[in-house]
C-alpha cells in the first residue's frame, strides 16, 4: 500500500516567518493530496488540497506544491500567526483510501 | 462542520468487553471511514464503506468489525476490547472515492483498562 512520510515532526517559527512542511509518498497511483489542520482536542479540518494534474495551489497565506516525478508535496504557510499553531497532517489517496503522514506540530512564537 | 456526529464521545471500558461506536451523518455521502489516531502514528484507516452493506478493510483492521445498514450510520465494533485499542477514533465521510474531500466527525476517546 501507499506510504506517506512527513517532516519535520515539530516546527517552531517566529510570528511573521514562513513555515514549510514536507511529505513524500510511494504510490505513483496517488492523485489527491489534502492537508489537514488539527487543533488540540479537535477534529482534523481540511485547509487545502491539490490534485495530481496541478503543480501548485494557493489560498491566501497557504500554498501547496506537488512534484509528481519526485513524489513529494509541501505545505507553505507565510506570515505565520499564533493561531496557526496546531498539528498539520498531509495525506495521499490512490483511490478508495487515504493514507496520512504522522503529523507536524507547528508552534508560532509571538 | 459537516453534519457528522459520533457517539459516545468518551468511553471507559474493561479488557474483554465488546464496544460499539456509532457514526451518524446527515450529508447523504456515499463513503464513510473509521480511523484511529495515536501519538506518533497519525491517522490510520481501520475500515471503510462505499455503500450500504459494502465495506472493506483498512491498514489496521484486526480486532475490529463494521456494519452499515443505512446510508447515514456506520458502526465500529471492538468484539473484545484490548488495551492496545485505547485511542481516539474518528469517523469521516466523503461524497465519492479518491480525490474528494473527507470531513471528520468530532471523535470518540476510548480508554480500555
């Protein structure tokens, strides 16, 4: 099955700086790559996604890039704010199932 | 949040007892999923359903069974709970397979003593 690896596991940045989280996947059949944000004690919530026919997608301060050849995709958060502090999960889907990374705990220091 | 509820939200049980968790949706989505979330492992798929009475195993299905008799309900059963099944369980739904957004329920925190 698919194997998704996510790095780093923890990340601390100063408010206003950028944060980058990277994921790799193994199954070339994966064609959908969502990113979820999970605040403490809450459910994961989708923040952005990208499909395999697109190389980059942006939504305000959040962007995702996809390199199908290298099988990796990244989440970029610019101008970070304290409310961006959370755990972020990447995922890959080759069909019926979703495979998740192990998460990145992002702390934005005011 | 999408119309997904889970019950119970918290449960404490003893090893060897059966436990059933319920996921209920009001979105009429075809696909429903059960995940467990553990520190260091992210979210791992237990079972999923692609229609009434149609289910399949995920990567960590041992010790779990599921049933879906109605579009809106997806039940997860631990036939004989073990301490290794202590976890937070999330239900999720999506309109179709693969490249479609999954929406998660609020989660059930299960402690097996």
